[in-house]
């Protein structure tokens, strides 16, 4: 996929550190503070974001522009050490529903136990006449 990264570092030292990191991942500097690569795999992008997160502080701002082949543009930004994500879809491409996340076993167990407790209370509750 194509990825473009805009870097607004809080200091010159951090800018140099981020430039070195992006160079290690094969990104080319195309403008001041702008890096691009046309050969980025999803796994590589995940590792890069993790490494960028570790190399930055609250004064740095980073923005990833990812253009996959499925008609979407994904913008991920890091600002004040918080990641944000926005997905822009082509109006002619139908949106796919988000996959349902599996619940952790502990949540499922608590939910199951809560359902059993409600059922037991319903069985033992006195019948009220109107």
C-alpha cells in the first residue's frame, strides 16, 4: 500500500531521530517533514506505528496517510501521545460492516453468570396478581 507520513517534530533532535527511523523502514523524504513509500505491508505499518509511538513525546505530531487498494483512504494521526484514525471511503464503494470483536473469556463468563442470576431471580420472584 502507499503510505505518506507528515512529521511535525517538537525538536530538532526528535526530527533527526524520526528521519532515521523512517529511513530504516525504506521511506524516502519527498519534502521537508514529508516521507513516502509505495511498498508498505500491513505488518510493517503496525511495527512502524509502534516504533514511532515509542520515539515521540507529547510535543510531536505525526500523520499517516494510507491508501490501500480497496477504495479507502485511512488517516492516522498521533498528537499529544494519542492515536486517532479516520477512514474516507469512495461514495461509489459500499461500506463494509465492521467485524465484530470477540469478547474476552472473562467478559463472556461474567455475562453468562449474570444471565443465569437473572433467570434464577425471575424463577424465584413471587407472582403478583393484578
